[in-house]
């Protein structure tokens, strides 16, 4: 159970497999952590470790995880990017592939904005975004599900801090994919493969808009989880996409 440390931030990560580096972020919103992989729509570290150096991590302050750090009440998406890019620096990795589930779609595009020369390509699986019929879904989930458990462990954290943090994550830019602007999306040259979903947390409209705005984005069919044969073909498409962009 190795850790990367930078100042007050301590990030727990795992590695498996060998090959070109592939940074994998599991779903779970603010509770994105390594232990979520077995229940993911597909377990990427297990599937891709035969061909890639798979790196995954507990995100900062995820309940049930072992990564800790301050609550960044300004620029929280940049703070997550600092953790992720810092881990890659710690491991001596310059360029890498990225696959993010759920909140990892927001991380993916922030990394592409922050380090366009470092992220060779990204896969966005069931990305979080602003749902037109459930505009405060992610904010409410953070306040009602994530925050109470965190505050039990962190008596130094106040609800006022958490509300400022959640505002900067989900209300400061209440549209699209939260972490970047549409103008950035139109200019982003990083190759992407988008696997859509349709839930209050993972609106189909966000995945379609990513694929529409980003010049080098592709999108799979929807739905793709069933039947099993279609899901298997979708996973194979992900593998081919990663292979194509690893060098």
C-alpha cells in the first residue's frame, strides 16, 4: 500500500501490470477509491494489466480510502489535478493514458487542460456532468452522502468549508462537465473515447456534448452495457483505442 506525499497531502495508490502507463480513476464521486473497482461496470486494472502499467489511487478525502489532504475551497478541480500529476511525477512518468469513471470524466478534461503534452489520450466512462432535470444532484450528494462521513473522521472540517468546496466543484460552473469550459473543450486536441450513460449523476447529454465539442473525440453506442456481447465489444474498443494512442 504505497503512498505519495506532498506537503499536507498523502495519496494512496496501487500499481499492477506493465507496459505504457495508464492512470485509472474509479467511480464513486467524491468517494472515488481503489476498493470500488470490483463493483465497477468493468474492472479496468484487472482487464488491462496484461498490456499496460495500470496505476490507480484513492482520491483525496474519499470515505473508505486512505488518501488525505486539505479541503480546497478554491480551485478544487485543480487540487485533484495536482494530486494526479504529482503522483505521476513521483513515479517518474511523463506521458500517460488516462481512463476516468464517473467523476473521473471531470478529472480527465482538467488534466487535458493542465497537462496537454502529458495526457496522450483519455477514456471517459459514464462521466459526471450537469443534468438538466437534476441540476443539484452532485452538490446534494456531496452534502448528504460524502460530507457526514468525512466530518466524523475530520473534526477539523466545518460544514461551511464543505459547502464552499461543493459550490466550487458543482455550482461555480453549473453546466457541461464542471471542471472545464465549453471553449476549452472546443480547443482540446487530446484524443478521447466517450462511453455514455444516463442517470442523474451521469447525464447522456454531457457525454454527447463532450463528443460533439472536442475535435478528436469518439463516442460509443448507447446503451453499451447490455447484452454481454455488446459490452465485451465495447471493452475491446477501449483496448484498441488505448493501443493506438500509447506512442
